[in-house]
C-alpha cells in the first residue's frame, strides 16, 4: 500500500514576525523547496479589526527578509473570498501557505468547507508546507480554545487529536 505524500505543518505561538521565528521559518522555506517557490500569506484572521493589509505586508516583508523571492498576500479575508476560484487557485500553486494570527473563530468560519480550504488540503497532500501563527495555528488543529467564547471549539482538523492553546 502506497502512503500519500504529505507536506509539513508548522504551528507557531504568536508574534510571528518579531524575529524569534527566523530559524523555523527558514526551515519552512527550505522544506517548501527553497527561496524561489510561491509563498502565500493569508491575512483573514486580522480582517475583523481591519489589520489584514498591514499584517499581510508584514508577512511579505518578513519572508523576503529571510531570502524568499516569491511571496504574495492572498486576499482571503472572509468566506466570500475563501470561495473565490482565483484565490483557491493561487493557494493550490503555493508551496508554503502561512495563516496569520488574529481572530481564530473568524478565520475558521471563513475557511471551513471553502474552495480555498480544499485547495490548501490539496497543496498539503502534494507536499506544501502549511504554517500558522497564533489564530492560524489554532484553527489548523482538530480543536482550539476560542478566547471570545471561552470554549473549546472544533477547528479545521489538519492536525487531528490536538487542541492548541498558544497564549494560555
């Protein structure tokens, strides 16, 4: 029986572009195929407080500072854009997909069941690195603690049998 190819998963705690994650992020770039592969930054978790543009630009600058040459912000900011075929296609071509921090419940609701989530899963199964920081890391797990509702809720389940609480 042949086992399907899988990519790598990187779960980071927060303050993703403050310098402490340089080594893990360089490793993620290497595992994705090197500095010239397509890297997609997803800023959806920062959209509720209108920080998605700034957060996305910070992500691009960060990965460029680590030597990456093909970094873009994918304007996935809500459930409508998560179902946009062009957004999903951009994610499908990506070799490193990075979900930024912010509001985990919002991010999970935007991505869950969408074309973009299906594209992320396909990219991962084809060898892409899927990374998340803070809210981005939380929703990738089977369960996460939602600080807004103070409840453990179901995540997107890329990492099953795990509940992550990066700031608690």
